[in-house]
C-alpha cells in the first residue's frame, strides 16, 4: 500500500471517528440519528469565468461529505444537501443538519473548503470563485441520487451566505445544462441570506421547482435589497419563488453562536457593488464596466453577524410547513 493511500485512509478514519463522536454529543433537544457515513466525492475547481463559459473540468479535487441517516430501515428518505458560508463548515450548518434529522430527513453536509486548502474566505473572497460551490452541489446530487437510502426525487439544496448564493443560482437552467448531472434534479432550493448582486445571462430561466429565500432586513453583509428585484423578475416569469424578510435580523440570524453580535472588521462585502455577466464569461462592475475584482472601490468591510431568536423560530416554523408539504413520499 502506498504511503499516500495510507495517509488518505487514516485521514478518513480520523474524520469518521470525530463525526461519530459529534453525533453522540447531540443536544437532548434533537433526536439521535441511526447512521453517519463519510463520502469522498470528486469535484473540480473552476474560476467564475471558466464556469460561465461552460468549461467542464478545472483543477480536480476530492471533497468530503457527511451523510446523516436519521433512522434505520430500508425505505428511501428525503435528503437535504447543505452548503456552508464563507466561514466554512460550522455550528450553523451543524444545527440545521440536526434539526432536519430530527424531522426524519437525511442530510449531506458538504465541505467545499478543506480539500482546497481554504479555512475561510471572509477576508479574501478571491480564494475561490463564487460559482465553484454550484459544481460541488451538483456532484453531491449525483452521488446521493444513487444511494440506497435516499429518494432521488426528494433531494433539496440548502445553503447559507456564500453557500446560499450557490444554492440560489444552482436553480438556473443554463447552469444545470452546463454542469449538472444527467437525470437527477433538486426538488427545491432553500437559501439563507444570499448575495443577489450579480445579474447573470439568462438568470430568469430557472427551475420550476420551489425556491425559498430567507433574509434579514438588518443584514449589512449581503443586504436584501438586491434580492427583491430578482425575485420579482422570477415571479413575473411564473416561477415558484418566495422571499421572506425578518425585521431586525442581521447576517447569520439563525446562528446561536452569535447571540453576542460580532463585527468582522476585515471581512469583504460587495454590498455597494452592482455586478453583471457579459460575453465571454466575464463578471464586470456595472459602474466601471471593467472586470470586477475585490480591489474595486465598491467593496466594503466590517459586516456584523448576530443571532435573532424570533427570526430563527419563525424560519424553523416556515421550513417545517414547507418541508412537510414538499417532501412527502410520492
């Protein structure tokens, strides 16, 4: 056995042990789950331009995905693929996975950063293209749709912040044709506080599956104002999309770890930028008409993360109703 292969196997054994321990320490408010599986899966790292021109492969990468199966048996279960934000995997995604498991839904938590050598993109968003995680989501869908315990017709995509942006635009038909798997499709797209400030070519042509956006009115990381016109355009196109806004809710309003608000002085935000895709897969600054970079004057710093218990409770209620209606066995 090669040394590289041995190290890889030891790494996955360590990850599996940590994951099992984390399951055993689930708070009493959440149900225990029946099984945890660690799945490495092949993805690729594309720049935004490579993604937009339809290039299929870039730098190969093997990502980690954690599948939590909430109950034993042989029946196929609904599942949710979860995409983390700029801070990487953490308590917010883990809490939602546990909450979903307690409702009987399987979860597949994707780590888009570690295998790419990234800890966080908060202070340097240029480390990874904004669209790269869409490819990760499609690859996760292809994997899950073949799993014996997962119903391929009831797989939902759910993302937060950077992952929320990926979850939102993964609904675009053009992107699905260029990068999605043949056959399976997500049953719904649930996105928390995404960045909606980029206008893509053909972005009115999205899936006919439901799209739900949850955002805070006090969000200064990804302000909700940019999402409203996009949602309105999709509604006029006859799409099943809803934007729910919560008063006095900041970025990561569902993150209990931020009961004491936290300001990120070096974190980059495009809250004052207007971006658009032009021919050749370029993303330009709509003001300057030049290729956008994170050195542009519109980029600002210092957004706030803060928990809002009422908003969190309301979004859980909304998702309980939505998921129970959406994910009934057919």
